[in-house]
C-alpha cells in the first residue's frame, strides 16, 4: 500500500503477437525455460510497491495464464478476460482492480525494474498519472509516398513504455469518456490526453523492452541472465 492507497498491477496478456509469428500467444513462449509472462509476473510480485495483480488474458486462455503465473506470484491475483482491442482489455483489468492506484503494463515487457515501478507509483500519487519513457536518439524523418520530405526535431520526442500508472478513478473516467465518444487509442496515456490531463514522465530503461519479434527473444535471454530472474 502506498500512502494509504492499494496499488494494483494490471498485466495485459491478451494480445495475439502477430509479429512474432509463433502460432500462439507470444507471452506463452519460453525464455530460458520459463514463459515470458512468468518473468513479467515475478517483477511485479517482488515489488514492495505492488499489493495485488490482475492478469488480462485472451478468451479461452484464462486457465493457461493462471497456471503459468501461479508459481511466480505470492500476492493476491486474479485473471480476467480481455476484449477485442487493447483499450478494452485495459478497461476490463481496471474494473477488476480495487480503488487506489492502478498500473497498466504490457505483459510483453518482461524486465521492468523496481526503480520504474517505484517512480511511476510516486508520480501517479503526486500528479495523477505517470509513465516511463526514453528519449529518441535516432534521426527521425517525415516520409510521404516513399520519399523523405523532411527531418523531425527529436527535442520533444519520447518513446513511451509501461507501466502507465494512474489514480484509478481518473483512468476509469477517462476510459468511459473515450468509450462514450467512440475514440480509439493505442495506450492509456492517450485516454488522459483526451481528457486534457498531463502525464508525469519518469526515466525509462533500455532493459524494459517490449518482446515483439523473434530477435527480441535473443535479447530477452541475455536480460534474464543479467537480472537473475
């Protein structure tokens, strides 16, 4: 509990992972003998800032997800069914959480560091919303019809990661507003932006990768060993 608020980590695990081309949910794939999702579960279970976990699984995979994470989670947890879109899954996870602070995390980010969990929870408590991000270092070009048409300034660009952390009542209201307005979003920060709310930015980590392709599995093998998970 953080300053009297229950902290719930909502782990999104309902994606099909098309770019992995594995023929099944990529979070069920193994890295060094354990599923990707088990690493994610362990990171949040070990955190002193997290009180409970909610896993959002694809339809028909709730039992499989429960079986995978049970050996790695000592805190109270539940598994709920996700929806058609990412925002639907996030919404279902929030509904299953208790009032307080809610963390929305991509299950494919299996190596989230305790520092990020700590700083995003603190930021959400102080400012209402917080998320980790990494500055863009590559040169970014604007492209039209296959041709470069200009260079975009990197000064104000950031690659946003998860967990994205909010006071539950605020993110729930933002979800309901977007659903009522028929607005499509790709992450929960966009919901707060849609409500005119600012999100506090904390420093992300290169280790907090989103495992998306088969090449990422090789990086994950290295991180699993280095972080002793």
